[in-house]
C-alpha cells in the first residue's frame, strides 16, 4: 500500500509541475488546487483537515525541509547538530527572519527560538487538543506535561539564546527530522498569538506566515496565497472547493491534482484519545503510518507548491 501511494504521488507531482509552469494571462504563474472544503483553520498546531494542512504547508516554514532527493536541508535554521546518542538536537536559526502578514505586509515579529519553544508547548497543552502531540512523544517529559503532571517548562524543548533551539529526547527517534516538517512543528509567536484572543489562524488578520507564501485573500470562495515572483516558479496559489458532483470541476483542466488524492483517510486522533490511564502516549491513529497527514513517507509530503521542489 505504501509503495503504491509513493508511486501515485510521484505521478501527481509530475502533473503538478506541468500546470505549475503554465502562466496566466496576468503574467503570474498560478496554480488552482481543488479541495473538498475551503480551508477553515490555519493554526499549524491544530490543523488536521486536508485542506487546512496543505494551506499550512505552504504558509509556514519550519526548521528543516526535504530537497528533491529526499535529503534534509536547513529551512529557517542555518545548521543543526545531533548528539552521538541521538537524544539531543541543537538548531541554529538564521538571523533577521520575520513573519509576513496578510497581503504581504511586513511585520516587526522576529522568528526566534522562543517561537518554536512556544509552539511545542502549545502542542502539549490539553486545551490545544493538537493531533501532532503524539508524534513528538519522544520529547523529555512530554506525556507528563500533556497530562498536567509537570509544568510546560519541563518539556524537552528549550531556547539557549534567541537563535539557538535545543530538543532533549528521552529516547532516540530516527524519524525526528521528518516530524519537524509537520505543520505542528512550525513556529508561533507568543505575543502575536495572545493578541488574537482566541482567533489565531481563523482569519487573515490573525495569521502570520513564516514561509514563502502569504495570505492574499481568504473568503467563502477560497483561500488565495501569493509570494514574490521568481522566474517560472509558482507565485499564486488558489485553494477552491470542488463542487461538481462528478468529481471534476468545470474549470479544472484534465489531470489537475486534487488534494484528497494525496491526503486520504479520516482526521487523526486527538491527544485526549492518545493518553493512556498511566499518562503515557499511545500509538498514533493507524492511518498515520502510511497515508494520513501525520506521517507521509514520501518527499512530496512537503508542500508541492511551497516546498523545496519549487522554492
């Protein structure tokens, strides 16, 4: 099943490249992605619906990403170090990075190590109900923090200065770098988060981008993302609902990739479902192993339009 999905995604990626390099009359390179529903929640620590996830993977960048060959390379960090026992990861962030607001407006919110610390603490807050907490069960004290038995400060994620982030694991996780590409591992500025008063990621004004794309418009008609033009790369991405009962939108060219083909399966379990009576984290939802949003095993899991293959 896994290998068939990998081969299928490679075909979809090829199709995406064909349409991604097709310009519009306006001179921009745009791509329309037909989804089952308009994105409704762009909070990366919470997003689990397929449309929400693909939007987040184009709006946000994390510490690392995959290159076209499947190797990990720096994204928001300059480099990283891994201890010999595999229990400590140290990331050195790039200096001078800031978030981007809607319409491409610049902000004074700097991207720092503390933003990643706050993002991971949010994952392990019971009220966040994040589907990504179970993926980072190897972090020191993660189960106890999620269960409310230890304070957030005990979680194995710390900032050693504004640009140095350290992860402490209780057991080695060979997939740790891969998990750092999930939406839940994207940075979140605490000051901005608090300023949104419970609406973080629910509208354009309460969302900041750490990736190359930013929100241009977000209405009942769809989500429209843009970024600065760069040669033949995609600079305009539209996520619109496929309303044709036959599964083919009248405006959709033959062969255009649909999101539900890459993200099959139901939503993942919530952290509450993943805590055993002893307070330890249970295994993730079975669909996460192969075809869900939590653990896709092919390079193209990173955003086709905003990931390393087109950046």
